[in-house]
C-alpha cells in the first residue's frame, strides 16, 4: 500500500468523479491535505449539505432547495410557456441568456437506445400530467442537438402535437461567431433548412 | 442567482480545487447531486477523515496516519540510507520503483527566492537534527530537477558535505524541468542507480 488508508480512501473517492483519473485524484487529495483543516471541511460540508437539502422541484424537476422551485413559484414567469430540457445544467445555460420568461421541464436525460434509456426513464409521464393540467400555449423542445437529443425531441413532438399542443424546437444552425469553413455539414444543412426572411 | 444556495456553495467550494474552473465545478456538483446520497457522503467523509487522521511523521515528515510512519517503523528499511524529497507525492513515485530500501525525508517544498521560500520554510532543520542523531551512511538528494529542486539540492550538498556526510544526487535521467511525480518508474529507477557524488 502506497498511501496510509485515509489517503487511499480519499484518492479512491475522488477518482469516482467524472474526468478525474488516478493522477488527478492524488493531486486533489494532497491539495486537500495541505489545505487548512477548516477549508477542507467546508467542501465536505457543502457536499453533505447539497445532498441533503437539494431535491427535485415537483413541478419542473429541476434541482431546488424549496418546492416548488424559485422559477416555478415566480409569478412573473409565464406558466403557459414551457421549455423542455435534458438536464438542470441546461436550465442554468438558458437562464444566462435572460431571454426566456417561461418555465422549464427537466427530463433528466435523453432517449438513448444504445444506453437503454427509454421514455419511461425520463420525466416524460410527469410532463404529460403537467401539461394536461396546465394546458400551455407553447412547448419549446430545447434538448441538445446530439443524436439522443434529436431523437428525444422527435419523440416528444410526435407525442404532444396529436394532443393539440403547439410544439416548437429551438433553432439549430451556425453558432454566433462561427465560420462556415469550420462548421460541420450537418450544422450547415440545418442552418440552410432553418433559414428565415430578413 | 442561478442556483439554489446549497448548489452555489458546493460549486464555489469545488472551484477552489486545483485545475477546477467554474464549468468543471458545476459539472462535478451536478454529478454529486445525481449520485446516490450515500456515495456522495463517502467522499465527504473521506475528506474529513483524511484531514483529521493524517499528520506528518515526526521522523520523515511524510503524511501518515500513525507516528512514526509505516516506512520509518519498518525494520527492513535501511535507516542509514536517507532520501530527501520535496513532497509526499514524490515518496509515492519513488516507492513505485521498489528500488529504494532506505528511508525518506520530506522537505515540503523547495528553495525558491522567487516565491520567498527559504530553507527555514522547509524541513531542513529537522533533517539536520535527524542526521546528526542517526549519522546515515548516505544521503540521496532526490529533489526535482527544476530550478528550485536543483537549488535545493545544491544548498543541501553545501550544508551536509562539510558535516562529513556522504551526499549523492539522483542521476539526471530525470528530464530537466520534470517533476518526480510525472516520471515513469524506469526512469526513476535509472536515476537512483546512476546517482553520483556531489
């Protein structure tokens, strides 16, 4: 054994984090050991605290420390405008634009036959129940434009449109600041397909 | 505020880790939130446990959970053969070669006038006291071959040789500017084998 057991344990736990290999785990462990004890405990407490206080919002299934979440109980957010996203981090990304004034629905994943993730593994049933009750004016599908995200959007569109809802998909095209030259064919094809009057 | 406070706190604490920017901190935080609660707590406990049980060995100043450390109290390790290294991670790297059968002395840094680190900031006095008491047969200087590591080796050689000790420096099989930590075992083993009088 190269390390004393408590260091070994710490390295092993850190190595479970995404993108953290054995070398990075060792570096993080030694960094934590060299930190003032109080500061290392701040991190430990933040983990325990987040895990015990954060749960899903019963409306939108975003992470929240109070139910319903801050967005769902905000009366200035349009309850009739619902954006469907894959992950809580997508809510953060969209909120940074300050452009969307509606509410969210977090699926917690995307349909992926490869990984054995079907609609029943996502918050799809919850979405149906919610929109059946609230009858939104528009549902924006803002899943990612990966294979899984596109498949999920297609699945939801086919499910929701026959129910009479207006369903839209966020535009896919050239990113701002992007060169045509450095953009892949799929994206360029989408940007042509989605062209609009100017 | 984009996140509920407990997530905000967790992201901020994670972002204090080396090599972890705001984006990675967010990714780690969401990963921890998606982990089973027990597993996230394993990490938190490992941090607290390591910080409370790990201290410096009073002999060699390596990290240890028992004093003296496993190496210093191992009777099959040659107490008259002392290797001086900068960091605990360097002990781990050298131990992986299985070539060194002596004991270590961890300086916890290297002399760096640029960063205001002098001999008094390192475990140099402790090294002097220790070798004065134990009179080792040989002291191997295994600081890194960075500017600071070389300066530290030179400083220690000038200090220890007039005291009558045999002082050696690991061979420059080590690439210049390289850390022990990032060098493969073969190179480290060669550098031990090719050590020369200094």
